[in-house]
C-alpha cells in the first residue's frame, strides 16, 4: 500500500486550447481585460489610443461563470461583461447594474496575465 501525496496526471483534451489538470480546465484565453467605455464616434480609433477618449475604464477578470449570452463572464470595478475571448467582442454589459447608454460603445484590451 502506497502512502503520501498523489500527483495528478495531466491529459490533453480534443481542444488544443484547453489542458486538464487536477480535473480543472485551464485555458490559454485571456483572464483579464480592460473595458473602455467610449463614444460611438470613437469606434475607428486605434485600440492603443482609445484610453484618450474613454469616458470610463475598468479592469475586469474572469469569474469562471458563463453569462446569459453564452460567453465567459468578466467582472470588476462596477462593470460586468460577457466577452468573447476569441474576437474581443463585448456581448453583454452592465455598468453599475445598468445597461450602457445609447451613443456609447464598449471596447476591450487584453491585460497581462
């Protein structure tokens, strides 16, 4: 009979983006984003300069939940957003518990892991 700690095995699933370790999925998808709330007329701006015209910004982190939109949920600093990590598209958004006002748009930038 063996005693001591059991070292979990690592297996790869069919999806190369996911690795299973200790039964918990680990992903290479971003876990943090900066959400920038900008006027719609700023849509054409380079993402690097959007912070200059942003009316509000917040750092959001993955919650581990899936939102009603079917995309991963991110939350932080009063913002809750369902973000498609592949396209960096905000699919659903609440700011301080309310929907975004007309004339505003949400953009995201990946933040270091």
